[in-house]
């Protein structure tokens, strides 16, 4: 959405619904805050551990989640702006900043393995590709410790571009995870066309799985599909040890969720 379109939306909202107008105005203010934060380099990565399933529960890698701060240093909730900016130039800027921060951390920490979110639209963005190529030019084989997480919806929207990019990057060591597996638009018949190394079972199938027979059946089916395609399975959104035990028994390879650690700035 362009600035002009957003302003038109504000005008329409004011005429139709005062509450809608108030919410749209808040969103406009948030977008301004995000733009200013990126321009002032007020962005950091928070890290959430992904652990191996089973009794050892060692950390396999971390997911790096972008956090943008206001001038007072308070985190601007991602839910207030990410859905709005994904299709805009601001979304590309967020992906560039996220990638740059991740590459810097991987250079500084040779033992670190990190995943970050990537919109398929950013793959064709010139600035994003320049940041990536500059990072991969480093002789420390950073690519071997980098994982790109692409949502089902994003992957299917531009599937030909994603497939070509994966074929280009995997020989350079980069791995790919299909995020939100089961909740998006990926038909199972398309899985063989991609080159995903991992899948993350969508949180909706994990939450409350101990008391939800439907989720138990669906989660187990998704795990079996992923195993058929030789992809590592991560259960996302695990909040209790009971959920962890059930998902481990179903064959999940790794687990992620608050029970193992909330996102935080220090590793």
C-alpha cells in the first residue's frame, strides 16, 4: 500500500466508522515510528532457542526475530505493523535490516546457527540481494549457519522465484525452512518442487494438543508428510512439557516455544 492509498483509507475510515478511523490513524503513526526507527538504526534481533526433541533438549539453533524500538527504547509490537508492511517497500527494508544484523552476528559468533524470516518478495529486491552477497563473500562459510524461514503463503505466492533462489543458495550452504506448515496454501503435491530442509508445524496445530484429538491427528499427519519428503520437523509454539512429550512421541525432531525460552536479546 502506498502512502497516498493509506491516506485515502484514513479518509474513507473517518467517513464510515470513527473506531475504524482511530485504528487506522494508530497504524499510520506506527508506520511512521517504524520508518524513523529503521532510519535511526533502532533495530535489534531477539533470539528464541529451537531445541532437539527428547530428554537432552540441547539447543540446535536460534531464531532471530526483528525488534524495532521507539525513541524511548520501547519495543514496537510487531503485530502492529508487520501485517501492514509485508507487501510494501518498508517490508523490504525490514528484511534487509534483519539479514544484515544476522550476518553480522554470524561473523562475530562462529558457533552460532541462526534462522531468520524472509518474505519471498525480498528475494528479487536489489538491496536485499546486495546485503546477502556481501555477507556470503566472507570466507568464514557463513551460509552453512544460516537458515531462511519462508511462510507457506509467501512461498506459494512466488513459488517459481523461491524455487530458483533455493537452488541457487543451497550449494552455498544456506538451509530453508517452511514456516507455518499446514496453515497456508502449499498443496502437498508442490512440496517435491521445493527444496525445503525443514518444516515448522504451525502453532495452531500445537496449541493445546494434549486435549485436542483433532490437533493430534493433524499434527501427526503433517509430521509424517514432512518425513516422507525427508525434511526435519520442528513443532512451533510448544508451551508445556506435556505438549513437548506428545510431539516428541509423534516424531518431531525439534521443538520451539515459551516452555524452552522466550525471545530475548542476549543468547
